[in-house]
C-alpha cells in the first residue's frame, strides 16, 4: 500500500508484545469465553450453529420393535403358516400366534408375539408353509431392532457445544425435535483495507485482485459466524477510524494495515477507539504482524496481515479460536500426523506449512510464500512446524482447512 502525503504511523511502544503461537491462540480462546445466548430455531435454520443445551431424546429410538429387513416376522420355530402382510407406517399389527408368520417390510412395526425376522432371501414357501433355508438356524431377536436400541426417552445424546451438522439434524429429527436450542451466531464484519485492490477483472498497473474478500467469508461462516458483512476501506485514517466506530459487530476482522508502514493506520485507529491490545504480533511465519484487540462493549477486532497466506495464518491463530469460544463450540484434541519428509522451519518461530496427506504422513506443498495461495488451494491441512523444523517421522499438529 502507498499514499502520497500520508503520515507514517509507528506501532505503539507499549502493549502485550509478540506472543508465541500457542500463547496467541490461547489468548484468543480466552477472549471469546463469553458464549453468546441460546435461541431455539427450527431444524432447517440450525445447520452450522452450535448446541446451546444438551440434545435429549424425546422418545425411545426406535419407538417400537421394528423389522431390520424385508422378509417375514415369525413366531416360534418353523415352518410357519403365512397369514397376511405388515407394512411400515400402518396401525399396530395384530398379535402373532406360535407357528405363524406375516410378510413384513423394513422399518415396519413388529407384531406382538413375533420372535424374529426371516430375511426374504432366506425363506421359501410351498403351497401352505414358509420354510427357513438360511445358512444358520434362525435365532430369537434376529434382524429385529428392539425398542430403545439406540436411545431411551430422556437420554442425553449430544452435549452442549456440539456443532450442528447434517447428522445432528437427522438425529434430532429422528428422536422427535422440531426446534433446537443453539447459540446466536457471532456477527462478523470483514474490512478489506487498501487502495490497490480490485474486486473484479484482471490485475495490472499496480493494482492487485482482492483474494481475501472471496476467501474469508465462507471460512468465517463455517467457523460458526453469521453471514459476514464485507466492506472495502481505502488507505485513509479517517475512513478506517469511522468504520471501527460505527461497527456493532461482535467481531471485526481487518486485512492489512497491521504493521508500521506509511498507511498502516490500524494501531492508531484502535487507540482512538479506546481498544485494548491483547495480541500485537505473533511468533509465527507467515503472519507475524497480526493483532487482537478488545473493543469497547466487549467486542473484538482481529487484524490480519494483507498477504493472503499470512492472513490465513491469522485466521487459524486468532479468529477461529475466538469464534469457537464465542459460539460455545467444544473443540476436540488436535489432529496429529507424522511428517513423511522433513518440514523446514523458521529458526525461532512456529511455521504454518500447507501439506497434503499420504499413507506415510504429510508432505509439504510448494508455493507457500506469504503472498501465495496456490499451495493452500491444493492443501488438505496446515502443519504446525515447530521452531527449527520437523524431521521425517516426527509427529506434527494439523490444522484443517475448508
């Protein structure tokens, strides 16, 4: 970024100082430890949000004994006299007497008195009777889903803090829920800073195409945020100051302006907004000049570097831990994998390296410079490479990428 006649703004002389990568992530997590309130929403609106309360069963599941296969519900030992048919969704069937059977569909309610289900491929009928020709003798309870096999009424199925994915929606519906109590989504405003950015067309003549406006909003939403509002701010201190003053978002994310260049106004704008710096630089490559500030009213701002891969490093370091905490999400243990080849590291800082998985472990990808996205576009994860690097066979932490 450049601008003629604009004053140079130095970074503040006081603040938290450069933090280690683990320390910065923990600071961001703690900053978000005020989960947003819960609200009940219809199932169709719960996807991607976080359970505010444990998910409990409103019924036994299944609610009645059901057939696990197409075939015949039988009572007692065979052969059996076939006396009718039972289909799914019909009224409770009549009881079965010993020595009788009814044709039954998968999922249909088992008649009282039935002792097992004979699979269609294992049965044959002559003029009057059904016979078992299976590879093994039919046993009591075979191919029957007994009532309450999966859960019982009132049982806790999932804890609060569980992200709501498609399988959670299916489970909630199966056990009787029409609405789910979920955390309110954090409202996020993304401010993309710079005079040099194009939002369409081919870059050239000193202008570059904005990559972060398209890249970051889907990632923020996947992390639990509401649909991010995206704004573009030119290299002007007043415009940036006003954008921060007027935003009511739970989290403001900016790109660029975090260092001490001639148009890096973010520190000054934060000071005028009455913000408190929690992180001002992280010992990580790429992405060293990232920051986290607490805004008045308990809101937060994360300043990401302007280079694309460096901004991604800031996302996984500061934004995601903060968003997960504010959303009340439970985060599991880190994913680990061996390095299939040596992973080069920085002498003193943590390095975040795009990698792909192989049977032997993870392999580094080329095109991993701070301004590059080609390696990230092929990556299956970011490897957390400790200072000094990781040798082949050494275990490293992996950060998932969308």
